[in-house]
C-alpha cells in the first residue's frame, strides 16, 4: 500500500507541476474544499476576511456560510454575464485584512475558465493566500500550480477517470493551514484516517 500511495502521489504531483510532498489525499473535492475554507479560517485568531464568488460549488459556499456563523467575514463576488471573475472585481473587495481568496478554476455548470494567474497575483499583492477548486479542470486543462502561483488546489479523482470517493488537496510548501480531520498520523500528520489505497 505504501508504494502504491507514493507512486500515485508522484503521478498526481507531476500532472499539476507540484512536488509529491505537496499532495494530500482526501475523500474528494468536497472534503478538500472544506479543509481549505475551515482550516484557513481556524488558523486565524484575528478572524480576517475571505473572498469567494457567488457561483462556486456548494462545498465552498456552504463552508463559507459555516465560518460566517462563527464570525469570519466572507465577501461574495458576482460573475460577469459570461461567467468570469476579473482581478479588478477582487481589488474592489480585497483589503490587507483578507486571508484567503477562493475561486474555482472552471465552472461546473457553464464551463468558464477563470484567469487564475492574474487572480493569484492580485490576492498575493494584498498578502492573501489563493485557493482554487479545480475539480472540473484537473486532467482537462494544463495546470502548473507553481507557475500560476496557487497556494491550495482541490481535486476529485472521479472527474479524471479515477475512482469515486478519493481526491486530493495541493498545499504549497510552507503554507500554514490547520488539519481538518484529527486522529492518526496519516498524510504527514495533516489528514488522519486510513488511506483509501
């Protein structure tokens, strides 16, 4: 099992331009999204703001609603009529107190692909981290997380011909985020639970 996990981690990392030690296996895109939104919020005692869009997957929107109930402010940016988010829209709501910007790579209903590199650069200029739900994009469009500047990326195996019930979260090396599932020391002590080999 360890060899299979290591090989899978290497293959997945190479597909998105990451290092194997930046890939964390999860139960799918929903868990990965929850981990980023809640893990990021709970890493922040100052309860700084987050930014997302109004047309994200429910895993993002409902996670954001959950942290809002705990006092973490969330701004929801509306897409254009064609389904795009621009960096100027992000600049209108982002401040130096924004912790995370989360914008999906490719929309699951209308297929619009966002200008991720530009959006990452805008987030980073204000000291915020950038997450993308790339469930609809991984395996379908070219992605290089390091070139694009992505800090977190969620994916689900069944969207790129893998089994259902498995996914991963890319966490850029050096980025701090709280664990979401506690228990054992799996996934380098960041995600407990027996791995779904």
